[in-house]
C-alpha cells in the first residue's frame, strides 16, 4: 500500500473510531453525576492493573496486586478521592508475554472502561503505545523504556531507564562503593539477559559504575532470556578471569531471581569470594527454601525504596495496610511495594486533580506534582519523565535475614550519554 493510501486509510479509521466512540457515549445513560469520563462516576473511579503473575521461568510478581489492593483499600476506608471510592478490578496476568500484555491493556480500556491502569508491572510492556494513544494514566515501576517520555505513563520512582538528554541514577554504584570502602581500584563484572532490556541495562550500568570510579572489567548481555542455562560454567569462567586474569571485586547481575540463583551458586562453587549484587532478590519468601537461602546468602540487593527494616511512620503504615488486606502476617517483598507505591502516586495525583476528575484535569495535576519524604524519596513527575528520583539503599542477606548494608539515600545523578 502506498504512503498516501495508508495515510487516507489511517485517517478514515480514526474518523470511524471517533464516530463509534461518539455513538457509544450518546447511547449510554449518563451516570448520576452526568460524567461521560471513562471509568469515573459520581461515587467511583475504576482502576485495573497488569502484572506478570506467571512467567516461563517461574518468577512471579503476583504480590504487586496485593500491594496495590492494600493501598486502595486504605484510601477507600478514609473516604476515597473527593468522595469517590476506588473500584479496583485487580490485575490482569500478562504471563510476561508481549501479546498478552497488549491484550490485557485492550481489555481493561475497551471492555472494563477503566480510568487508569495502576499498577503495571512487567518487563514486557507492549501495551504502552495503546494506553498512551487512549490517554490512560498508567503507573508502575519505571524499569522499562516505555515509562520514559510518554505523557500518560508514570514511574513511581521516575524514569529508571535513562533516555537521551536524561540522567543515570547512581544509587547502585555509590551504595556498593560504600560497602567496599570506596570504588578506587575496584573492578566490577556486569551480566544481563540477551534481550533489549539486558542490552540497555549493560549500557547504562557500564557508564554508571565507571562514573563512580569502578573499573568495569566485564559487561555483557549474553544469558538467554527465554530459558535458564543448565550449565553456567561458560559465564563463570569468563567472569572469573575478567579483571586482568583475576576475579573482579564485585559481580553485578541485572537479572531475575531464578537466573541469579543459578549464577551465584555457580560462582560460589567455583571459589568466588567477592561481592555479589542484584536488583531483584529482596524477598523474605525466598528464605523459606534452604537451597535458595544458601544461594543468595551474602548477596547485596539494590532497593529503590526504603527498606522494610526501617521504622519510619510511612513504613509502619505500609506494613499495617498489607497485613490488613492479606488478613494475616505475610512475608513482605518488593512486588508489594511496587503495587503499593504505584497506587499511592495515582491517588496523590487524583486528589490534586480536584472534584471534577477528567483525564485533562488529572494530567494538569500531574504536570506540576511533587512531594517529599516518601518511601521512594522526593517525587517530581515533571522530572520523572526523563530521570529517576535517584534514591536507593542496599540490603544484604546474612544468616537467613536481611540487614541494611547501605542506608536509603538520594544521590546526584550523572548525564546519560
């Protein structure tokens, strides 16, 4: 099809869609507030989520849904948002599959008629363009590029994936420098999966660790993303001689838990005695199995939020909310925090938008929204389109329990180049 014909066809499709939308709106009875805003009535705001509850590797983010539900339930108990209760539909499981992610986004918007998607937690965010075109406010952990730049998609910690003209947060390298007594003369090896996210992570962290003063002796996105290696020796051999024929001072894994368990176990068996670190394995539930606990013992985990070991009022409230929604004491994990803080930021912006909630009023509120002292640091949504909020901590698993190895703090970012 020639370009002019494609253009005409696209325009016709847009006109048809507009006509259908207009017809459906006029054919539906107005709610008692007279609102025609998708997902908003006089007494409710409809919200849904998209979460990788199941994956091919067995890794699950299902507790993201629990975290979001806990925050929405507290909001409703406190009277809702300007008198409107949050009608949370729960999270669709995308199975970490691109097709299912897009299908989930379409279902929530076209069938369920949600006002917002919060949380969205998946490394596969193929539904981003659809949600952006449909002007659906969407909140999640901004660890994939789709959270960086769009007008309607927000990371609760900002844009965690650097973009041209943006910055790189230094909480990981600076935190490790504290643990190691400085970065000068120290070497790091960085390993990631063989996919787009892994390649970008290598590019980012290579620059970040070098800027902090580390020698980056190895940085490769070469581990298959679709299946766990049965033999890690090819990777460990390279890593263990990457620092001028010697082992590096630290091994940085930018992968999910099943991969980290395999890699770290193989490194320990090969005699590695350096520092191990990843951004994933802060989950007390992992400690239930002795093999998992042994594999992750000594690992320093990066957090982009306040550690659960904190006794701040916000953390105390978070724990109480989770306990109430779960109906019992449950092991806390970072997925709960992802859901909770996604919901928390959505609620904060919706509150600022005022009683007349529309997509436009919501976007206007978001454009100037900022606050301080939250469990993810100081939030600034204008800044967060291109930058992370720059705060983090490290916790170490030791003798079956987590302890803070580098306190939660905010660091000056560096330009991304």
